C-alpha cells in the first residue's frame, strides 16, 4: 500500500489489476473514507480494469494537514496519485466530492481523462467550510 507526498500531505493509495487493462479510478466518499470501501461490483472489478483507489487528505491512512482545503488542492492530490502510479490517462469514476475532483481534472488537464463517470455530485459546493474539516478521519 504505497504512500506519496502531495503538497506536504502523505496520500495513501492502492492499485489493482493488470497494467494492460484500462484504468478506472474509484474514489472514496466522505461517508466511506478508506481505500477498501470502493470494492464494489460497479467499478471495483480489477479483472476488467486497473483500479486505483486512494484516501483523500483527512481520510483513512492519508495525512490530515491543517486546512483549509480547496478543490485545486484535492485535484492535485489525485493527479499526484496518477503520476505515482504512472497512469497517463484514466476513466474517472467519481462519487460526490470525487465527482467534483473529476470535473476539476477534466477541466484543467483534459489530456489525462478518457471518460468521466460522475454520480451524486455537483459543479458547485455551497457549504465550502466542509472542505476544511480535518476531523473526517474515521
């Protein structure tokens, strides 16, 4: 279970599946903060995809630096994970805040995305102080 540094924060991630398969990133949501939570039949099938999961800062085994956090910071964390896993292009599956991160990646680095699969998310997050909550860790 590797850990990389992104903007001074240790980010825990894991990769499953053959390198020859297309990449699908499965992101934990705030209610399911550990890498192991993403193991579902929809998107967690490492026989058809190379699956990358990571604990967002403030979650699971990743660090909890002082906030505030912003979407660019969370997006750069995700790109750092892709870089560490040597993944140039991904099929991004983002739920909730993971969908917002996927939109940020698609808008700022479209060359890194083959497909965006977004669910239960929004392009606008009115309650921004929730991004600052370092007590997300379970």
